[in-house]
């Protein structure tokens, strides 16, 4: 698992399936830790400066982060293009005042 990958997230306690993009560092993603940090893909433009379009998938909002359980990431849907990953990184920096 790598930063910038899109995954299907399927919690066992919910019938809802979501698409998320991993935003935790590769050090965390490659570790045995059970929890990672991700942002859920949105289907509609939230019309916010912290939202980044992801061609073919929707929108990522840098202010909408959550902890996801590694075991519930069921299918890797691909890797974001470098320019999209960079825009998400910039939005995360702004959202978190880093």
C-alpha cells in the first residue's frame, strides 16, 4: 500500500462501500500498523478550496480525513497521477496548517 493509491473501503459492519485515497505516509502504509489515514472520494464537487478533482473518480476534500482499517481495504483501484497527488498534498498542508 502506498500514499496516493485509490482503494475500495468495505467495513464489515456496514453495507456501504466507499472509495478512499491513502494520504498517510508510506512509512505508515508499509508498516504492520492496522490503521491508516485516508480521504473519502466524493462524487460531487463540494465547491471548496480544499477540494481536488480526481479525473474519473470524483473529488477529494483535504478537510475530510479519517482513519481506515487496513483489513477493510479490499481492492486497489490504482495510483493517482503525480500532479493530482501534489495538489492533494498542497490542500492537506493548507487544511492542517503545516
